[in-house]
C-alpha cells in the first residue's frame, strides 16, 4: 500500500461546523434541511474535485463514480445525516474514508476493472421522519413510496413536501431497479457503536450480522384539561399511562437476556406546563438477538401499555413503524475481506445500517473502526485519527481487491 497519508481526517474537519447543535450538543443533520443541503453540496464538490462523476438517483441518494458507471459495480459509502444531537462519526466516517480511499488508489496508479462508486444515502437515522434508512429502503422497494411520502416530521411537514422544497422530485421516489442492478458488491465502513474493538484491542473489525430491531409508536389518548382546576380523581391523564409504559419497557427488557429496549422520544399534546395532556406519543426502539423474538418482547410491552391505559381511563394505539429481521452479511465476502485484512476480528452489532437493507439483494459487508469511548448517537462518539487513517488504508485495500 502507498505510504501517502489518507485525507479522511482533513475531510472530517471540513464539515465539522455543518449542522452543529448549540442546544443538544453534537450534530443535528436531518434529511432535506439546510444542514443536509450543505453536506450534499460539500460531498458533490469534494467528489468532483477528484474527477468523480456525481449524480442523484430517483430517491435523492448521491452517487460518485470512479470510472464509467455500469453494472457489477463495487460500491462503498454511508450517510451524512445524524440523530438529534448525534456524534461526528456515525455516517460521515464512511463517506470521508471512501473519498480518501479513492485518493489512495489514485496515488497507487490503480484503475478499477469493475466500476467503483461512492454512495451517500439520503436518510439513514430517521431523525426527522421517524423511519430509518429511507434512502436505501426506497431504492430496494422494501418501503413503499406512498407510505414514505406520507410520513410527517414534528412540525407536520410530510416527507413529500420536504423533498419537493429541497428540489427533489417525490413523484419519482420508489424502487429503482436500474440503480440497484448496478450494485455488484457493497462495503460500508462505519465507526463501531460499542466497545467490542476496545475489548479486543484491535483498530478494525469485519461485520458478521445485525440483530433484529424495530420501532413502534404508542399513542395514548385521554382528556386534556386545566392543571390547576382538575382534581386528581377526575383526571384521565395519558402522561401517567405513558410513564408506566416507560417503566414497563425497562422492566420487560431487563428480564430477557441480551434484549435492548429504549424510549428515547415522548411527545405530549398540547405540551403546556399547566395543561393536562390530551395525547402522548411514545416511541419504542426494541432489539434482540435470535433465537429470542423482538415481537414477543414488544407484545409483552404492549400488554403492559394497555393495562396502564385502562387503569388511567385512557386509550392506547400501537403502530409498527419499521422492523428488520436478522441481517446476515455475505459469508464469502466477509471471509474474503477478513483474510485480506490479516484475520481482522468478526463482530456482530445491534446497530442498523443501510448495508443491512441492501444485504438481501446484493453481497454486502461492513468494516468497523474502533470507538475508544464506546459511545454513539451522542457527542462523545469518537475515533482516533490514527485508527481513521488505518481504516481508510484497509478500505482502499478491500476496494482494490474487489474492483481488480
């Protein structure tokens, strides 16, 4: 490999001010917002500066081609959006490493025999519209376009309205067989979202699978009223039922080995300090490795929510917003990359990725770069510059092998 220093850390520094969240800390970079637009402009300029041909597919995913676009392409990349108040590495690390890997390959005089492309998926985290991996789900048809276009953000703006305001054409959104058919292999580099590599004392790992996970919305409805004039005995307060659900989530998940269940978002309506809420929406994220069942865990939590609502004289409605079963990355590709990287460790993860959405359609692999804090989806997320450089060099090695 070339001894040239990869440019990934420099590229990360170029976007460190975009979408910075002064209230939450970290970054809030959501699809079809000003921050998202600035990041898309930055990527387009960075790719074109490298002589890559850039285009946007029908679902607003960005593609940059090293060589002539065509079928059986080796594709790498990730996403640039974030959760509310997220870290600097989740998503962007895979994008900047891909650009820097192209720099390394060019410096080595490498010309790919298979087409080589970098993709930036339009929306991975679901930070604005609640459903993750919208770009890759629409591309593969695993989420129907009408369902996606009807999604609303916290301000009531639909996904279709936001897309149109950002200059996209939502009427074209949907399964894209032409673009999907070009992907021969997909390799996504990502910061590790846990401490597996810290415990292994290794800078890089190859992914094995992603455990089943999903998101559900619980909507409790009761009677809105005045906080100062309504006696406690006269209340039908959906916030009380929602609070019981939060406790039930922790209790039910703690009783199941390896289960992870979280309430990270709760929205009362109308949301006044001196107002008894008329409605409370609660979002549940649940994950559980097989042979356990995420749906069984959610059924138990749903029963607890129903009991809490009945006790408070409220009603509850439950809606599944997304679900993914076990995503196994291609074993042959995984083993080939592991051998190429000198026996890099193999790690599973509980974090979802666009690679998991693509896995049923094309051979897919993931590389994880060590995160010394073990923290993700928070400002403390981190990767050492030396590990980022190492991951970039190894990504370039993988891409060179696959594209040759």
